[in-house]
C-alpha cells in the first residue's frame, strides 16, 4: 500500500476543526515551506504527494515536476482561482489568462464546438489546459475533484467521466476521481473497457469511525474488498482529525485491501509516526 502526503494542512482545510485549520495554515506561508515539508515527507519514505490546482498548488506542482521523482497526484479544477482573477483584476485579465494558457486546438476547435453544440464535453480540453502545468511530470495522476465528479454522477453524465479519462490519457497522465459516492462511481467505471479501467484511480473517504463515509461504512468496506481493475485510494483515514486513537485508525486502514492512502499533517514527526504504523 503506497502512502501519499495530502495537502489540506497547507491551505487551512480541516473538516472537523476550523480553528486548527487556521493554525496549520499559518505554518505554511510560502511555497518554500510547503516544498520543504513535502521533500522531508518523501525522505521519510512516503511515495508521493497530492495537491490541488489552486494558485499555489499549481506553482508547487510545476516546481516539483522539475526536481522530484516522487509520484504527483494533482486534482482539478479549482474554480475559486478564476473567481479571484475576476474579482481582483477584472474579466479582461481572465480573458488574457485563458488565451495565454489555452492550446491552439482548444481555442479554435473545442471552444467553437462547445458554442455550437452546448456540449460540456468540448470544454474538458480547455479546463485541462488551464489547470495542468505544462511541465507536469508525465505519468502523474490527475484527479477530477469530487464536486465535479459527483455532479456528473448526479446528472448521469457518465460520458463526461469517460471523456475526462481519455483526455487525461492523451496528455500522458493517469486519470483519477475523487468522490463521496464511490459505490455509484464503481458501477460507472465498471462499464468502461478493461484497458481504460486499469489506468484509473479512485479516491474516497474510509475510516474506522465512519466519519463522512458515504453511503455507509459497511458498503464502502464491501467496495474495498471487491476486486477491481482500477486502483483504490483511501482518504480521510484519520476521520479528518476527529479520531481519538490514531494508531487504531491507522491499523484499521492498513488491514484494508487498498492500493493507496493519503493523509495530511502539519507535523513532520506525526508524518513519520503514521508512516511507521502503516508500513
């Protein structure tokens, strides 16, 4: 089971304790402090790191693509980034950003197709242009954030999930999905051809307390035990910091048949302790 460093602590995200989230965010005030923490975690033995495509995450993924040989797990999109551009610099600067980051094919083929057909599928290549650093290491995993994955599931636009996978693969990456509905997502992915399934990774909540595990801990445990062609990654394994027994929680996750786990911490000593228990 591979271990991946999560990024919530870098950006002040804690689904259980907002005060703690703000304190941890204050520890990581620059790209340099985040990169050093990631590198120290890799030195301990972690296999890679996960980071989202906000402005700082984009920059860090680009920097570490040049210097690190560890696995990069990169999640998109990050809509707040574009809202900030509009709020701070105006629509004209957003247009300049889109034109600068977009490929010729997106601008002159995919966008006209979207305008003519109103099919969201033609916007996916543009999103990838805007959200993925041009030098992101080939072979990295690029995930669709759960807010989009689960929206597509809810609207039964399973074709968009498959189109996302194919677009990512054409760019030289492996496709991933973050989801709070892994049961339905499993049924959808199982309808894809076997070659495509084998390249996908799915990230979902799993922990021994059942915190934010949907639709239920029992159903997700059954999913984990089920053989599948795609890889499975457990997140929120420490109940988003709500667990009262870290060792017990980690040993529970270690007993599962997962390919990956992702966890965050603002303390490098805690990263080392977690790594040792999970190894």
